[in-house]
């Protein structure tokens, strides 16, 4: 049962990361999307989820600042190792999307804030946050109308996409909370193998494709390691993987449906009004510098902790 729960926790966390990092980001079905493509993406994100969960547990990540460092590790694994977008528009691409989206939106808001709200006795905190995320989701989705690789999805297409992926992520939250009741302590050899996979991929795929990755990614991961190691030395509380584990009521999970419903309502209003807003640039201008700032603050907080 312990191994089964570990696998389920990794897979459910992997889908939560897929939802906020991929489904919300693209906000529509792309021409090259397929079941095979989605499953392979889920597997890749589940491997990154394993590393993220291991960092949270091993370094006793118990507050939002150390969590941002763990989120940065996940973000730069995704954008700096698996794909090489972190080097496309330096230095801004260091933040967007590794910090500005993955660490800030996927981890801080999706993985952390929503799970925290789900543990509340009342469904109201979940409703409020889900509605806020839904509004942002709907506004972000219309930016693809103006992008060459985007297009205008019909209301039916967007509604089906948003509802289907959201129902799956609600299931992932439920399974994640249930499986997290078993302390996450993976086998040492399994941990070594998964870390080795990323090292091998970085060595034989990332570096040949983008040699500058050595000069950028290794120092960044070094800073994360130093910050998390310092956090582990002084942190007295249990990790978030322990403190966020609770039995959420069915009503709280149902409340998450507000997220796609609000997104669909915003998208429908935008279609009706024929809004031509480049909401992506608004988000870029806000979150790109914010990602850098939060990373520096997180390191500062780690080293200033007595």
C-alpha cells in the first residue's frame, strides 16, 4: 500500500502540474495534440513531480519562500532541461516561464494555495480562489486569438477543454490528498535513478542543443541547493507535504468546478464583445520581473533565517 500511495501521489501531482503548466497555459487543443502526446507529457511532468516532492520532503520545505525555491527547481527542470525555452530570450527567459509561470502560478497558486483552501472547513475560501483563477484563465485564453500558433477556439471547444481538464485535476487533488496520508519516503535507488535520468538528459540532449545551459542552469540550481540546504538546517516545522494533508470535504472539491465555469463565462463574454486584448503581455510585464524578485527574496529569506 505504501508503494502504491507513493506512485499515486507522484502521478496525481504530475497531473496537477500538467494542468496549470500546460492546459491552462495553452487554453485550447493544439493541432499536434493527441492522447499519446498528453500521456507522454503527463509522464514527463510526473518525473518532475517526483523531484519536486522529494525536494519538499528532504529539505523540509514548510513555508512559501522555501516552496518558491523548490518551485524554481521544477520550473527550470521543465524549461531549462526538458525543453530549452529558458535560453531563448536571455535574461528575461530565465524568469518567464520557469519562475513567472511554473514557480509562481503552478506551484504557489495551483499546488499550494488551492490545497490550503481545500483543507478549510468552509467551501467559501475554495470558491473565492477558484473563481479568481477561473477569471484569470478566461482572460489569458483570449490572448491566443492574436497569436500565430493560436486561433479562436469556439465557445463549445473551449468549454469542453476547460471542463474536461478541470474535472481531471479535481480528481488529481482528491487522489493527491488521499495518497499523501502516507509519508513520502521513496526508495533511495528509485530516487537516484530518477535524478540520474535528468542528469543524463541534460548531458546528452540539453547541452548539445544549447551549450550555454551549462553556464546558466548549473549556477541557478546551485543557488537553489544552497538556499534549500540552509532552510533544512533551521526549519523546525514539518514539510508542507505533511501539513497540507487533510481530509477535505466533498463540497470543497465540488467548489473547484467554479474555476472552469467562471473561465467559460469570461471567455463567452470576450467572444460576445469581440475583445482583442493581448492579455499575455499584461501577464508578462507583471510576472517576469516578479519572478526574479521572488527568487531573490526567497534566497534572502533562507539565509536570513536564524
